[in-house]
């Protein structure tokens, strides 16, 4: 039985060898990491020789067993097994911590939201993995039933979470550039929540002025294909261009006549540049005579965002004023 027990213990420790290729790769990356020091690489170098250590422990344990030193044999063979149990313990600890990480904030949100506005909690719960930290997603049908049953709560906000419409719009995962929906099937369901709220008279609270939220709401309510590229190629170039920090936007000569042509979804070139937060495009469009449309200028979110641009660059205010005269 003693011999079989030692074999079983060593087999358990041998499972650590299965993870060695991944450990070796991680060690190499850690050793080659920028800023790594000679002292810092020592533990990673030592870990690279783990299979040799395991083999040495294996043979020394059996030599000890042959001499009758059973305790020493089991003690030496326990090292790999204890290492395996330690790694497993860390894995379990990590998952418990992660469960607490994602469950804690959601439980806290429910405790604060549900007593004040159950409808808001029903909408919040549909967010699931679109929120951080992520949590389980409640069925969208449940939120839609709650909206129909509680129309008087569609504008009841719960600080700091916001109004039902704000929460529903935050649940949407959208590509601001191309005006497309990420994860279409899921987002199509979440869009139904937004539309149902609007149909019941929901609106953003006064302190929820956000240009991006306004645009996300516009996309959620948009029907039909996105025709921006046909309506105004300049707007499409603004919202789809790749930015790497050095690619400065420059207006082409043939695009100047398009500086004030509005599009159905992305609006005017200036509005589009403000939505995607492209200061270089904002400056170019304004200097070319571009401005917000009358409807966009009445939008508090667009007006506030443009005012922030002028606060950082007063010269653009003068250019903008000249084009409006």
C-alpha cells in the first residue's frame, strides 16, 4: 500500500507537467518584457527548469523508499502535488473573487433602484454583458411588459443610475463610426426597449445631455438602411476614417461644397465630427463654412458640445460666426 500510495502521489504531481508548455511561454514573455531586470528574471528562469526538478524529486523519492525512508520519499513527492493544489486553490479563489466582483455591484444596484422604480431595474437588468462589470441578462420581454404595465414610471430617474431611457440607451453597444449595431441579434432586442420607452413618452432627464446618447437614440429609432455614403460622402469619411494619432483630417477641394449637406442618420458634417469627437475634422469643417443645421443647433447636447469646442479654441467661434452671417 505504501508503494501504491507513493505512485498515486507522484501521478498527482505529474499533472503539473501538463501545464508546463504554457508556463514556459509565460516565462519567456516575462523575461523578455520591457523594463525587466536581472533580479526580476530569476524566478522565471528557475521555473523553466521545473521538469528537471520534478524528475529529480521522482528518482530521489524512490531511492529514499528503497532505503526505508518512507517519510522522506512522501515528503519529496508531495512538493509537485502541493504545487498543483496551490494552483488549483488560486484558480478557485480567482473565480470566487470574480463572482463577487460581478455580483456585488449588480446586487448593490438592485437594492438602490428597485424600491424606487421597479421599471428602471427591469431595464437595467437587460444590460447583461454590455455593462461593466458584466452580469446576467434578464429577458427583454420582461422589460417590455414592465413598460406597458408602468407607463407612469418611464421618466422616473434614480440617481446616480439615471432615467429609464438613459439606462436603455447605455445598454446598446453601437459602432459610432459606421452607425452600425454590434452583436445585431442582441442589440435588436435591446432597441425594442428604447423604442417602447419613447412610444410611452420617455425622454432624457435635464442633466443627461450627451451628444453620443442623443445619437445612439437616433440610431435606435432609425428605420431602413444607412445611406450616409450616398447622401454625403464627406460625412461618411469623417465617421469611418481610421485615426492613429498622426492621421490629421484634411478637407479636399471637392468636399467643400458638401460642408453643410445634412444626412438622415449622421446629420451635417459638423454634427458628425462632434459625435465622433474629431477636433481636427471639426476645425476643418468650420473653416470651410460648415455649421450645424437649424434643428441640430436647437439640440442642447449638440450646442453644449460645440460650445466646449469654442472654449478650447476661441478662433473657431469667430470662423463659425462669420459663416453664419
